[in-house]
C-alpha cells in the first residue's frame, strides 16, 4: 500500500462552532491548526456546522455536520472476559444523524495488531458478541489495553483517490482490563511467579 500523502485543501472556514474558525495550511505537511483560545465545549448540541475549503491540491468542497451531546458513561472499569459478551451503556443522544462507535485495542505491540470497532445507533446500549471478543483476544494481548467510545456525525466526499471526512463528535476513553492478563512497565508490576516482558509490556 502506498504511503499516505498530506494534501492542501487551501484556506478553510468552519461555521457553527463556539466561535468561527479560519485556517490555512502550514508547512511542512499541510497541517491545519486553530489559532488562539477555543472554548472547551466546542459546539452546542444540534448546532449546524459547515466546513468550506477553498481548494488547493484538491478542488473546493463543502462538508456539513451536527453538534452532538457530550458522552456520559458509568465509571466502572471495563473488563473483557473470554466467552462473555461485553455490554457498553451511555446516555442516549437526541441528534438523529449521530452514530456511536465503541472500539477496543488490546494488542499494542503485536506484529499485526487488531482493533475491534463496532458502530451502532445512539440509543444508549450495545452488546458486543462473544465471538468477536474471543477473536480479538485470540489475536494477542500486549501492552496496556484501551477502550474508546465516540459519538459523532460524519460527512464525507471522494475526490479521485482522496476521501475527505468531517467528524463532529464527543469522545470518552476508558482503561481496559483483560481477565487473566497483567500489563507491566517494570518487574514489580507483575504477580509472583511472572516476569515482565518489557518489549511487549506484559507479564508472562
């Protein structure tokens, strides 16, 4: 697969956020940054957001999104167990266009790490099938597992081989434990009788 190449889309303006945004590509890398202070709550739920790009390496385009509510999840730690489904709950949203993605990464240092990602309606609950949990664990567990929940609206366009997306969302990260597995950064992190494999950051 060819290496990804960053491209300029020219000057960008975004309306509908907590304050208007104007950005220009910065070299090296055609990076875009918001200048100055920006409110912690970047948008209001239901806000109509519009991004307009003047065009550079790509043709001019417009993308739209909708502001979503902040995510609220139970504080309980997440535990993945083999042969058990995993249920995630959150505060259901009111934006019809929004979806929720739940993802797990348990193989931080594997030769072919996998990420399990499930997308669902923003109705407050998803149950992830036992077969998917087992397949994820079978692929290997290394390092410090993590879980993520994203609520977002996404608009996209295709220009040649380039896919351009605008995601307006809220994100919560959760620490994730795997039953029978201990991550480590030093020997004292491991239970008696196990050794810390520093390369894979796991007790063996």
